[in-house]
């Protein structure tokens, strides 16, 4: 008999990836939904590094809370 806890379930897809770089956090939108959310919620004057939004750590909690309350899945390295 197979173990009922041994399920082959994929984790939910992530919308935003976060990389902590010390004095800055890089937020990379992975999905189109995340890109649209950032366009709608972040100033056009925000700083980007490649394809990642730069976020000061003091703003990270509010940023993630807002993204998650709108249904986005966030993942940190």
C-alpha cells in the first residue's frame, strides 16, 4: 500500500523571486501577473538592476504583504 503522504504534488508557481544583497533586495518578477502587479503598484522612478526591482529592506515587509494580499506567490533565495 502506498504511503498517503507520499504525493507527487508540485509546489505552487512563484510570481516574485527575492534575492537579499545586504543593503538592497532584488525582486524579480517571474510571471506576467507579477510584472503587471509591479507596473500597477510601483513608481516608474523606481530603480531596476537588470530585470529586478531594487527594494530597500525597510520597505520589504509592506511590499511582500501587499503582493501576497493580492494573491501573488513570493519566494526568497
